[in-house]
């Protein structure tokens, strides 16, 4: 048609126009017919050549991966596609987060996806993946207990036993310090002595009487105090409730009055066990009496100051122990911990840590066996990881622990969390039929279709996609249906750990890019595979080992 139109337009006369149109139309029709018929044949030939060249190139690459990494060509094809483009730095970061026991199968989304696919297929590959992942989380039990011991100390027998242990451990030094303090006289004529009386004058008379009664009850019930020569505090109470001392209190009596004030203070708490305004006021007065007594007995270097520093306030220690035993729950707020830790001495911090260790152990011990997950050892760890994962808990623990201990604990906690994240991602129970269908649809929706591939000039890939669309066949699906290849991949993804996994990713990238491994690198791969019992006897491993020998 184009030739006829062109010929008709080139003529000068009507006869010339018809003649030219006929001549050029015949030539154009012949040329168009020949080329039109030959075009598909030419395209097929070019496509076949491109397909063959691509297959040869991929075959060379896969054979290279198989030879260098000691795997079968089919497994090499899948591994190459999985790790091609994986950034070794990203893989190193993933392994650093997951720890020395991290598998090569968890270094990237692509490798996790392959591990996931192997975990839901039948036969030995699933067993290999599930056993490796289960072993990975089971070993975290020992890691968790060790991390808790390092941060908070060994597990106490119980909260009451913990209180007894604190008392017995600090008892000898505390007793000696208090004996020295109790022998120190107070000069009530001095300014420091008058300050002690001033504190008494500011304590409400009913509260002061209750505090003295509490102190006398403790003296009467405690033989050690009586043996130390501590006498009851003698007071006169007038009809209007006014309290007057017959003899001004000695240091032992002042100490007991201070403890009595604290005891009364902690009877005034809210529903969460926190001091209400009255309790806070009485507790503040107890602190003022302590400080006034310190000033009246030689100041911060005096005997009473040393006794307080050696033993701490027993009630404060008990409260710290109680706070620590609830700190992993939502009942204890960050503000509560901040208040307790403000100006807390080492004894109070130690009591808090003992309480935390006891609570963590109790949480693990309360873990029950369930039919859906019989691995109680792993579930014990997960039960503690749950509260440790919240920002609130981390803030509370950072207030109790020093910076170095806090970082050490949560580095290990984060490593253990990665193990459980891996377990969740390959859990058979979590991988429902609906999830599989949804993943397939997502892949179909995001992958270029045949028309898009054609428009992009990818004729060969478009042809392959058409066949795969009709048959549902891909190289990966074919490889995964082969039991031996699937098992081979499962072992490769689970037995390469830590630094070995990092090296394997680097070597896979290097070989996939066409670069050869050095002899040392090849020997490293061979030794690693043989030491783990992985592919022992394969030709590639045997060759590498023989080269080293």
C-alpha cells in the first residue's frame, strides 16, 4: 500500500501515476511479504541463540559456584539466585545482631525466604531446617540464664530467702559499724544536738508516739538489741497528746525512732504500694532525723554515718527488693524506679538486682507445656524476652544497672530475640495455606508480566514466563522438589554459622561475579564443610581437601 501511494504521487501524468503505483506497489508487496514471513523465523533464531548463550553463561556460572563452594549444580543455581546482589556488609550486620550462632539462612530476606520454603516442604529438608532452628532457640536458655546471672547475680532461692541472704551477707560488717555508732554520745547542748530536738518538734505528736512505740516493740522483741544495752525509750504523754522525753534519746534509740518513722511511713501507701503524701512526709522526716543524728555524731566521717553507709536502711533495702521483684511487670512504673534509684547506695541497688533476678527466674519457672509447642526450654526464654522487649522495661533496667552491664545484657537479649524471630518466620504452624496463597499473589502482582517484559525488550524472558505461567514450573520450584537438592540447601543454610556464614556470603558473591577463590579461601570452605560433616565425600570438597594436603 505504501509503495502504490508513493508511486502514484511520483508520476507527472495520469498514465505515469498508474504505472508507477503498480510497479512500486508490486515491489513493496513482495518485499513486505517476504520479510513479514521471515520475521518470526529470524526472531526465533535470534531468541534461541540468546537463550542458548544465556543458558551457557548461567551454566558456566553455576558450575563455578558448585565447584568452588562444594555443592551440586542444581543447588548452586538456587544459591546463586538467592545470594546474588547480597551486600556482604549487610550480611555481616545481620550476623552481628544475631550473634555467633547465626545461620547463613538468616542473613537476608531472600535467604530467609528460601529457608522458609524448605521448612514447609516434605522429607528430610524440613527436618534439617526445623531441627537446626529448634536447636538455635534451645541453646538460648543457657545464654539467657548466664546473661541474667552476669547482670543481676545468681538466682536466689526466693524473695524471703533473698532478704535473709542480704542480711546475713552484710550482717557482720553492719553489726560492727553499728556497735561503734551506738557508743557515740550526743551533746544536746551543741547546735547539732539541738537540730535533733528540732526534728522531734516537727514530727506530729501522734506519729512521733507511734514511731516510739514501734521502736520500743522492736527493742523488746529483739534480744540482740537488748544484749547491746539498748534501753526502751521513756516518754511522758500529756492529756493533750504532747510527748516529752524523760531522758533525751541516745544514738541507738534515735536509730530505732528513725526506723519507727519509716515503718509508719510505709503504712501509708496507695493501691500500687507507693507512698501517699502522708507516707512521703513521714519518710522525709525519718531522713531528716538520720541526717541530724549523723551531724551530731561527727558528720559524714563519724561513726553513725559509717554505720548507715555499711548497712543501709533496712526498710529501704526491703522496699528495693520488693520493687525489683515486680520491675518486669507493668505495675512498676519508670517513675517508681527513678525515685528508688535517686541517690541510692550500692546496698539498695544490690537489693533491687536480687529482686529482678528472682522475678525473671519465677517467670521462666511458671512456663507451662503446650501441645502446639512442647519445647519448654525455648519457651522459658521467650517468656522473659517478652517483657524485656518493651521500652519501659529497658528504661527501668537502665536506671538499676550501670551503662556497661546494661549494654552487655541487652546485646545478648537482642541476639536471642533474633533467634526467636527466625523461629517464627519458619514456623510450620504459622505458615497457613492462606499465607502461602497471599505470598504467591503478592509475587505475581509485583513481578513484570509477559507484556511488560516484551515492552522492555526481554523477549527471551517473556517466552520463559509464558511457559512458566502455563505450567507453574520454575528452576527453583524444580530444584526444591528434588529431595537431595532440597536437603543439600537446607544443610548449607543451617550449618554455616557466625563468621563462617559471613565468609560464605562473601565467597558466594565473589564466585557469582566470576572471580576465583584463592587457594586459602577454597581450603577454608573445604575444611568448614568437612568439620561439620557437611557434604563429606563430595567431589568438590574432596578436591579442595586433597589440594590442601
